[in-house]
C-alpha cells in the first residue's frame, strides 16, 4: 500500500478537506498569472542578435557583455527564469495536492 492509499484508508481530517481545495484554487490562479507574466516578459525582450556564437567559437568580450545582468534586458531574463521555476514548483504542488485530495 502506498502513501496515498494509506491516507485515503485512514481518512482525512476536516481541515484538509476544507483548505486543500482553496489552496489548489490559489495555485491555479498563480500559475495562470505567472504564465501571462512570462508571455509578456518574453515578448518585451529584444531578440538575441548574437545567436548561437558558442558553437562557432566566436567570443565577444566587451564591457557590455560582462555587465549584461545589470541591464534592463538582463533583469528581464532573470525574472523570466525565476517565474518559470516558480510555475514548475507550483504545478508540482498542485498535482501532489490533487493526488492527496481527489
């Protein structure tokens, strides 16, 4: 018997059955808002003019390339990555909650 079968066999406390659907709704709302934020951030970012220069061996070590993270575009890329990671974590939590409380 797995963990979820054991939980279902013993019964869930009332606080779990009342609060988990609310938490799941909040997670779905967050995932939707974060997805919209990712779409907007990606559309606002300028295209990568260098492309895949790592394959060709070209290196452009300029002052600007060393300080890209301090620019607006660098901050937008970091924000996109953090929001994407948080969406993945929220999605995993949502499916774990869905397995516990069906």
